[in-house]
């Protein structure tokens, strides 16, 4: 029997320099549980070093955590890469690190890149600048995500900066994306009018949360048998009755 699960598949931790420093794995899980979110995706910029800690923080909760990354292609298009297993996201991270500029982060300019554990302890700082583009072409990036058994989603595709349409103006031929993500600033109906070729892809909405209060402000409802990665893959393909529905919520504390 299918059930409705609430999901926010694009959440940043304190590892992303543009995120609030209190976005620790434990606090993200606590906030998600309070909001009755069933599934979250942890997608820091070009890194997955806080993903495993978030999974551990959620072990005894009702929240399922998908490890992921938000990767910037050579064209400066952001792509959400979501995975089932930590080993897969770390393999993808290793590939991304090979293609990041060897530049140190300037915390005064970009913010700290904090590595944390599941107990709300800060373990250190990632010194390499994560808020930059890799030299990975977009087609290659999507192919690599699939090689490591992941889902590739165009992040905030509608946005003028770092979105697929804003950077390129069109969807490249043979780009095998699994879905498009809308920013919180546009509805599905508006997006389809503005970007007609988006209709060929499944479309999701996420919060792209950089602050605790933003988690869950944009979410989707997933009709699944259970809150698992394989079930989400089925929902994206509309297999066996699985499906995705967009829902926006304004949460009150």
C-alpha cells in the first residue's frame, strides 16, 4: 500500500560556506522531525563530508536522510546529486575534488566550511574553497552521477544564477537529467509557461535551505511504499503508482 511522505531534497549544512553556522547535522534532523518531514536530502556545495553525520543523527528518528551534493559544472550549472549509499556519494565526492580549483577558502569573504558530527560537535574546517565551479562539463557530470548509482537533478533550474536556464538558456540535447528542481520563487504553472521544454522532465520543489527556518518551506509529497531511495526513483519515473506532488508550506513554530 502506498503512503504519502513529505520530502525536502535540498538542504545545506554548515559545511556550505553560504549556510548558517548552526546548520549542524543534529539540528537539521531535529528541525526536520519537528516539521514532520519524512525524507531530506543533504546537498552541500561540491562536498558530502557532513552527509554521513546527518544520517547517523537521524538513526533513531522518523527522518530518512539521503546523502548528496550540489555540484557546480564547468558551465556553472548547479546539479543535485542524490545517492542511496554513503560509499557512492563519497566516490562522487572524490571525483569532484579532482576537478575543483586548488584554491583555499577565504572564510571572511565566503564563510566558514564547518565539518561536524552527529552530536553537534564541530570537528574542523574544510580548507579548500567549495563555493566555486568544477571543470566538469555538464554532460559528464550527469553521467558520473549515474555511474555512481545516483539521481541527477537540475538545481533551481529557473534561477538566473546557477540555474540551468539562467546559465544556458535551454536544455542541452541528450542531457539525461532525472528531474528539474524549481526554486521557491516560482510555481510549476509559471515555470512551464516560461520554460516549455521543462515539461519533459519530472519537476520537484525544494527549500534549498541555508537556515533552519527555511527547511521544509518548499517540499514535495511522495507517494511511496516506503521512504527509500529506490522508491523515490520509481516515483520520478511514475512506476507502479508511485508519484510526486508539489506542496508549499508556511511553517509556524
